[in-house]
């Protein structure tokens, strides 16, 4: 798909490992990084400086890029990470926190082994519990210490067909009819980055996360995303008589629109607000000449969300994350820690008042990146 991230056929090294010097750069300071991300065909919104800056401002995660390109030379490759330090899940490198996918931006098969060796060395020298790479394809056997771990469903919608063709691909009862009902009901629609829209989104997010047994992400996270991305970020809200019914947050990157967050009031779901918001997003994206709608990842055990994205006519594929760790037990610790924190949150969330639920989110998410 032109303009959309294109996974490599394989990330396994096709040539014997070549010993190259690997450098570490700060993508928030190195002027080469934004230009490299802009020109690389597999870069995503999650590689960009605004995403990295938002992570740093909100959670204190320090970004680092591993590359074989020496200082002063044009960047030819790069693997972006954030350093996460947690007393629950340990010290680790994540590529990247709260990111659905983050490809190693490596074109030459001979470059990956050098970078993989550097990551394996970082585990030993920095005493990391593991390093996680959230690529759209597994790293296969880049090194003996790299193992495939979690898998997710990923959906992407091709926006090149005309609007009539896109609408015709929607599921007739659960999507087309919901959009038509939302229009008949006269649901209000607003799009932008105002504090009023952020407030509406935030209120719905609290309702939705409580329903899922989790606290909401910190409000500061969304404010930082707005501040860093500017007009590339949009909050879309559907209203029923000025009452927020549903909201989604999207970010534009090159020729793709990326859906990142969604929330709704279940008491108003029958009005079709969520379906209306996706349809408006598609219409506006095509009007801007975008070619793909990245609908993000879904947990494999969340059939409702997977089905919803299927019924938008999106193509489904599999994301497989990979980890470098000194031993299987070390890599599993982070998962166990995050699971432990998540279980506590799921038990507390339904009982906590709104103020404490928000506070819990501010504390929890820097540990379960």
C-alpha cells in the first residue's frame, strides 16, 4: 500500500553477522532523526519526535536510538527505544511504550545483526531485564537471545477506493445502519484540539476505562500529545443533545491516519456515535489525500474489538513482538509484574471514586509501558 508502513518479508539476517560499530543517539536532540523518519518508508507515527517527546514529558522515559551510522554522517538505519525504570517491572528498553508497532528502520540485512548484538550487550552492561521490540513482524533469529513473545491482531484500512466503495464494505447491520441511525438522530459532531473537546474525551475515557477495570491514562499524556503533535492530532466527539456519546483520538503521519484511542458512553452506544466518528474520520482522511487508516492493535482475546474493526472492512494481520533477554525467566518477569499491577488495578478500579481512579492512572502507567 503506497504511503503506508510496509513490513519486510523477513527480519532474519540473510548474511553472516558483520561487526560494525553501533552508536547511541538522542532522537530529541539529534537533528538527523526527524529527517530520517520522514524519508524512511517504514516509519510510523510512533518513531516521530512528537511521540518520543510526549513519552518523555509525561513519564520521564528517556529515548535512545541505536544506529550504525557514525556522528556527522547521514542516518542510514535506527532502532528507537525508551528507557523504562520501574520497581514493579524492572529496568528495560521498550520500542516503544504505548506504541502499537515500531519497526526497526533497517534496510540492509547485514545491519540488523550488528544492532542485535549491541542490544544483547546492553542487557549485560546495563543490567536490563529485557529489551522489547514491537515490530510488525518477529525478528526471528537475529540472535540466540531474541525470542518472539506476545501476539496481537492489527488492522489497516485501504483508503484508496472511493467513499461509496468504502461504505459498501462496511458490515450492513452493525456499521452501515448505525451510521445511518446516527445521522437520523442528528448526533452532533465536533473535531479539533480544544480544551472542551479534551474534557469530553477525558470524561468518556474515565467511563470506558472503569468499565474495563482499568484506570485512565494521565490527562497530562493527552495534553502533551496535543501540544507536541499540533494539528496532526484530532479529537472527534459525537454528542447527543450536547452530551458526549463517543470520542476517538487520531494522529496523521505522512499518508496515514492512525487511530489511537476511543471511548464511549454505553448508554448511548445504540445511537451509533462510534461508527459515525470512524466514518467521518475516513471521509476527512480521504479529503486530505491520505491512503491508509491504521486502526492499531487489538488484544487477541478481545473478540469484540477485533470484530468491530473487521466490520469496517479493514485488513487483519498479526503483530508479533520480540524480546532480547538474558534468560526466559528474566524476560517473563516484566510480563508477570505488569500482569500483577493490572490485576490489582482491575480489582480496585470499579470501587475507586473518580479522583482516586485518575490518580491510580498517573501512578500505574509508567510501570506497564
